[in-house]
C-alpha cells in the first residue's frame, strides 16, 4: 500500500508529460484518436459526477454534449474564436441543466431519469425545427480550420480538469454529502443536508464538461447535424464506461473509458448493432454481477483507499 | 402560419386526441402496474411494445393473420417474455437502490432494440389492412384509430376488472399497497411480481399490435412510449391506477391540440414541456397519488 502510494503520483506525472509532448511526433491520425479518448474520459467522468456520486441516473447526458456542440457551431459561424465558443457551449449546457434540474431534482424516484431520457429527443427535434438558427436537418458547416493539435490540448485539459475536480469532490465534505444522498437520501436530510441544493450543484458541474467537449468535438468534426450530436449511443457508452470502470470512484471512469474506447476502436466499430447489444449486455451483467465495477472489485480485494 | 381554425377542426382534433389517449392509457397502465407493485420503472416498456408490433407485422405478412386477431398471439408471447425478464433479471434488483433497476432495464432496452435492428433491419414497415375513414357529419375519423381505441378501451376495462374482482388481482393490489403485509397474509410475492410484469408487458404488446395498423413501425419506435407512458402516470399520480386513464386521455388531447395550433413536428416537445410543468406545479399528479 505505501509503496503504491509513492509510485502512483510519479507514474501519473510521467504519463502526463508523455501525453503533453505526444503531438510533436504523432501522426495526424494518432492525435485524433487520443483526442477522442480524452473526450470519452471527460464525458464518463461527468456522468460519474451526477450518477456515480448521487445515484441519480442521467439517461440523457448527451443532451449537454449536443447543446455545447450547437452553441459553439453557431458562434463560430458568426465569427467567434472557437476556444471562447466552446466555453460558451459549456455555459449553455449548465444553463440547460439548471432548467431541467430545478423541477426534476426536487423529487425523489425516477422522475429525473425519465426527464433526462426525453430531453435528448426533444433537443434533437428542436434542433431540426429552428432551421434559421441551426440549419435544421441540413446541419451546420463550420469554416475549415486545421486545429487538431490545439483541440487535442483543449480536450486533454478538460479531461484532466474533470478528473481533478472529481478528486477534490470525492475527498471533500461536498463529496461525502453527495454520497450520503446516494446511500440514503432520507437519512441525509435528517442529518441536515440540503439534498436538493447539493444534487443541483452536482448536476450543474456534470453538465459543464460535456458542453465544452461537445463544442470542441463540433470544431473538430467541422460539420454537425441533429443526429450526429444527439446520438443515444453516446449516453449508453458513457454509462457503460463508468459502470465497467467503477461508479463513484475517481479513476474508475478513466479506466473504463480507456478499456472500452480501445476495444471500440479495434473491434466493435465494424459491427454497430452487435456492438450495442453487447453494451446493453454489459450494463445488465455489471449491474447484476459486479455492481462496483473493476475498480470497486480491486479496492475490495487489495484494500485500496476509497480515494482511488 | 396558423390557418383559420373552425369549430369543426377543433371538434375533430378533440376526438382524435381522445382516440389516441385511450391507447396511451392502456400502455401506461402497464408501466404504472410494474411501478406500483415493485417500485421499479421499466425503461424497457417501450421496446416490449415494439416487439408486439413486430409480431403482428410478421403474422400479417407471412400467414395473413388479421392484425386484431394477432393480439391473441402477441399478448401471450410478450407476457411470457415479461415473466422471464422478471424471473431471471429484474427480480434481483427489486430491493436494490433504484439506480440498479433503472440501469438494468435500460440495458435490457438497448439489447432488445438492437436485436430487433439486427433481425428486422431499421426499415420502416407498415401493414395496409384498414385504410380510409368513418364519415360522421362534418367529421372524418381514421378507421384504424377508431378500432384501435375500441380495442384499447376493452382491454383496459378487462385489466381493471381483473385487478378489482379476481383473487389474483386483489393480491396484486395488496402487494402494491404493502409488500410485507401481503407476504404475511400468505401471498407469494415473487409470483405476483412475475404476474404483474407479464401483464404489463402484454399491455405494452397490445399497444404495439394496434399501432401496427395505424403507423409505420421500426425498432426504435419504443423509447418514446416509455417516456409518454411515464408522463401519463405522472399526470394521473404515481400508483393511482384510474389516474392513468385520465392522464392518457389528457396527453392525447394536449398533443392533438398542439399539432393544431403549432405543428406536428413539436409533438414530443409538447409532451416534454407538459412533464416539466406537472413536476413543477403538481408533482403528486392531477388526481393525487402515493408519494414516492
């Protein structure tokens, strides 16, 4: 345990160093792949913040991704610099989260889950409907720009920031409050925790990164349309990554994202439906057999600290 | 953009809304039944509806079976699927935190939809069985929708009769009121859960079968009905079975009125705004339900 605690930060620093100089010698394809991995880490971590920590399942987290993508694309077309536009995407995603969270998080039970399930569909319909702003079903084309390397750093930064934020939250009183809500909301209220307030905080935090990442992805793709930025499968993938890695942990979502993304790139991308059947199967299997995920099992077996 | 709206158009829309509402009410009763009996929200409810639709479609295409008669096949098949899902999977998470049951049924739903996509492709399919409309005075009502509404009303009435009058129905209601007390009274709770899940699945399948005659079907058609059914039980009040009837009719009406005054494109958005409004203003439902 002690030895582990000593080499882990060192290995992490080394990994970050390698990743920060990676674009200097990598091919364009390599940079794009890593950038997508960063995107998945940021998305999985964000889902973990609300669903892993408070136990409130978000079935529509891709809505924030799409919101960020559209905000950014519209602003970029109007001439705003893309990093600024991506931040605006994050802000709009947080605003959307507030609008949805305010009515739905006051209640216990599955209201929030279902509201999130519908949100994504509604946004997709709206994006097609308001043609003047979004280009409707035809989509929006962004001016061409070769910014892969800069987007690589931006994505990496977001992934790092969400992971760091998760570390800070899990090791703080705020995180303990969230986890108390997850374990027993009535008991949490009895202990004087304003559960509604903390659920809203967690939800707003969890919407920010998907918004920014959605904006960066829109800039990277150069073209967006309703079906490309609101796909249900993105939400599914986020959920599987977190469940597989270990929900409610700090490094579980990262682990899940790396493993799943690697397999996805190598094998499954060629079989879209079989791939999704497998994702559904993994969710069922993990919930029934390994509810704490890989990291949860490792924590238990090797007696690792809770803050892993 | 809004055309001049005449009283005849308004009347037409109100009746169409009620016709659609009867179908919503039947499907939602199924979702509400599972939710009431074991506090599980079945995200796979819509995909089970989709299975019912495909059973009817293939029976019509291959052996030319009357789509309304195929209810006698689709409902039992999906009933058995529902019982199996409950027995092998859902049973294990009934007592777990709701995160588990939500995720589990979500996983089942993804698997069902994609198996259907693999097996049946994503093509839109439809059954041309009854076309045309009944003409009553100045009104015209799609024959398929009127018949679907009648079947839905009959099936819903039978389901209520079963819940109110039979011993098994009483046992289901007892379990949904208090599982512990029901158990003490000698009710086999696991069996009741299986029965409730099967019955709910059959109600969803009936909805799918009836829709096959009205609209084109495809594997992803289900998700929106999970959402709408939930909206219906929220409108009526969770755990309040008659409330589901009112909620269904209300949803059908609001959707049709919205498509008259706005456009049909915003249909889903209207249902969504309705859900958020009800959660904000009257979270216990219009008739009031058990709090969760």
